[in-house]
C-alpha cells in the first residue's frame, strides 16, 4: 500500500513535528483514505491514527484500527494554537476530499 503523500502534510507541519507528520503518512495508505468520501470522516481517520481521538464512529469496519501513533510524540512547545497538529489535519482532510 502506498502512503497518501509526503508532499501533502510535510509542508503544513511545524519544524518540531515534521517527523511525526511523515510517520503518520507512512501509517496511512492513500487508497484507504480515498475510500472515505466525507471530509469529517477523513479528518476523523487521520486524527484517530495520530491518537488525537478515540472516536471510531463513522469509520468503516475494514479500517485498520491497529495502526496508531502515540499522542506523546507530538510536540506543542513553541507552537501557536492555530498551528497545532490536529488543526492542520482539518485542512489536509479538506484538501484530500477535493483532490
């Protein structure tokens, strides 16, 4: 399976979280994300994989729930709230939906 794209999330990551964004992309096959049709479900899938939510409601049964990062790897030091990783995934999910 191919990760969704190193060119999509990496530019949106702050310098402190670039490696984490890349790791999440490697855990998230593009073909799995493209099957999800709604922006909210794409966002929920990305947030679930990044360990920002435990909510599985709306995710398909064949979604691999075992692939998940640990929330403790995300760095919030010296990052403004507008640039928190979970907020960037909202923008990414909107882009994927329209891509």
